C-alpha cells in the first residue's frame, strides 16, 4: 500500500492538536524521510499472515513512540508484531526504550520475535524488545513493575469481540505509569460498536482514566486516553 502526502498533513495536524491539548508529550516528532526509510526496512524484514494496521496508523504509532518520555511500551495482542514493529521503530535509537508484546498464540509470538530481531538488526536498534506467549487476561508470569508502563496498545480480539478491553484495563491499570498513554485499536469497526459503547462508558466514568478521544484515522480508528 502506498503512503500519501495527504496522510503526512493529516498526521501533522493530529499531533499538533494532541500536543496542544496535552494528550501526548511535546517531543513526539514526525520525520517523513525517516518514516519512509523505516517503512522500507520493516516491509523487507517482516513476515506475517496479515494485519489491519494501515499506513496512516503506522505513522501514528511511529510518531507517538518517538517521545523520549516514553520508556516502557506493552502491546496486548501483538500477533506477528506489525503494530509492535512501528511502536518499536519510533524509539529505535533510544537505549532506555523497552517494548513488550503479549499474545496467547505461541506461534505468532515466535514469528513476532523473529520479525523484531530482523528489524532491530537492520536498523541497528538500541531499544530492547521481547514477545511473550501469555494470556493477557491473567497477570504475567514474568513480573512487570507497578507504574512502569508508559504506553500500551490494546488489540486483543477474543472470539471476534473486543469486550475484553475492559478486563484488560482492570487487570493492568496498576502497572501503568501516572500520565501513561493507553491506545485501543478498532473503535470504529462496525461489528465492535456494542463492545466499544460499553468500553467508552467505562473509561469516561472511571477516575483512573482521563483525556479520552477517539481518532478517526482510518476505518478501524484508535482510542487514546491517559492513566491518571
Ligand atoms: C487483531 S489481532 C492483533 C493484531 C496485531 N496487533 C497486529 O499488529 O497485527 C488479535 C490478537 O489477540 C490475541 N489474543 C486473543 N486473546 C488474547 C489473550 N487473552 N491474551 C493475549 N492475546 C490474545 C490473538 O491471538 C491475536 O493474535
């Protein structure tokens, strides 16, 4: 899929707005040349059955993860690591950055680890990563410190539903840092409308979360909100 100038303009405007309104750190930077170079490297080094992550979503994930204020990133439902590879690449030169993928599908985790290893090697990555085969609806075997996750991406899909996003937040909210950013994929997908109505109601009425917005980047959309 080709990427366009219209997308560049759209992402720039969105980040201007998100920064001005304190949804994201001010140092989220956007470089078209770097994005294009990294995209080429990712596409040359990744192997996956498919993904619904679109080019404009790639840019979004890449830009938000460029902030130096974000150290630890966790992807819930990492599959073969496509979204993960963009969240990894945005901070590829940051040696304080660690990216973790969690997925219940062990084969997908092996694939994601191989994909991330190739991408890291080709981009000379200083950031670290791991992909763990685990049920994200249970606490992890390997401990993640409380208040340590600065950015997380929710994308688990259980029997074709997104109902479990609420449970994910309940289980993991104490692991998120104060002001940590939470992204939830797919709020605009028709078949998930009921699940997201309940999810949005949960976020808006829960003191643990603030700064909620749904960004209509593409047909999937993405929710962004913060841990208080
Ligand atoms: C829509 S796919 C994720 C796509 C992925 N984020 C990408 O970048 O292409 C949903 C994933 O959620 C995973 N999943 C479903 N239930 C899970 C659970 N309880 N814990 C962890 N992963 C789960 C599935 O195995 C599947 O890989």
